C-alpha cells in the first residue's frame, strides 16, 4: 500500500541567512576612517616634534583649556552606555526602550558638535597666527574631520531609529543597529585619541 502523499513530502527548506552586507560595509568604513585619523595623528605628532625641536612655540600658552575637552570625553563615554542600551533593548525586543536610548544618544552626539564649535571659539586660534607652526591648521583639520564623522554617525543612528520605529528590527534581525553601534564606537575611539594627543599633551 502506497504511503499518503503528506508522509512523502519533504520538510520545508531552511531559511536563507540574511547577508550581513550593512555590517561588513560599516566595518570597512570605520576601519578606513580610523586609518585616515592614524595618518593625520602621525603628521600632527611629527610636525609638533620638529617645531618644538626648532624652538618654535606649538600652541600659545593657555590657548587650549582642558575642561571643555574633558567634558566632551565624558559625554561620549555616556553615549557608549546609551548605544549599548539600544543593543540590549533590541535583543530583548523592547522597541520602546531602544528608541528612547537612540534619542538620548543623538542628543549626546549633537552636544559634541556644539561643544566642538564652542571649543574652537574658546581657543581663538587663527591658522595664520603663527606662520612658523602648523598647529592650528592640523588641529582644525583633525577635529573638523572628527566632527564630520560624528555627523555621519548621527545620520546613521537616525536612520536606524526610524527603521526600528517601524518594526524592521527585532531580536532576530538587528544588523543595522549593531552596525550603527560599531560606527559610533569608532567615533568615540577616535575622539579619545584627539583628547589625549591634542587637548591634553598639546
């Protein structure tokens, strides 16, 4: 006697794994950005050493105050916590908490842009103030590039917030959220080097 047709049917095929192109692309973009800053820091430190060896002042005495830079570092440390909160919330399918954490992260990131502009004004350094030193030009180039990286990170976070709001991410699919977090952690890491190499050691 022939077996029923339903007994002969094959089990459903396994779901095709979703390609992690966004995460891979973000890793490449982050690594490329970090490599750019590594090159810029190498130029900055090398030029500073040569300038000081020649007996030329790098930055005017008192031009760079430590509190604003330290406040920015603490703000970014807080943003690491809020991004980790986003990742944990989406892992628990707590979309409401993820959106709140996203919003706090964007507020903290926006304050970094505001604080950077304030810092520039507080320094009051002109590129031509000391023709024998490239300090101001290199400082503005590095911190300006970091501001651009911060803006890109905030746009990325905003887009992931919108997608989370409309239910596109959950505990089973959250590659965009993890990609945004990875890029943001790169933003923080780059600023940590800026804080030490430019604002602290001057």
